[in-house]
C-alpha cells in the first residue's frame, strides 16, 4: 500500500468521523425537539453516532478487502 493510499484512507476516516458526529448531533437535536430530557437526548445522539460510525467502518473493511 502506497503512501497515497494511506493518506486517502486517513482522509476518508476523518470524513466518516465528521459525518458520524453530525449524525449524533442530529439525533440529539431530534430527541430534544421531541421533548426528551438531556441525558436521554445525549444517549440517542451517541446511539446515532455509534451506528453511523460502525456502518462506515464496516464499509471501509469491505472496500479495503476488495482492493487487496
């Protein structure tokens, strides 16, 4: 794997992290909009973050395995 490939994967990982944080913030906002208490809204935000991040990492694993 070349340096260019590693840098591209790092960039993709950073983008995935930002998108996961955005999904978590949206989950938190929707929970607060529904009237949930703050601890419950934070929990929903973390669930949205975790789900998005897990799906993204799984997709990366499949793509990397397919490229080898």
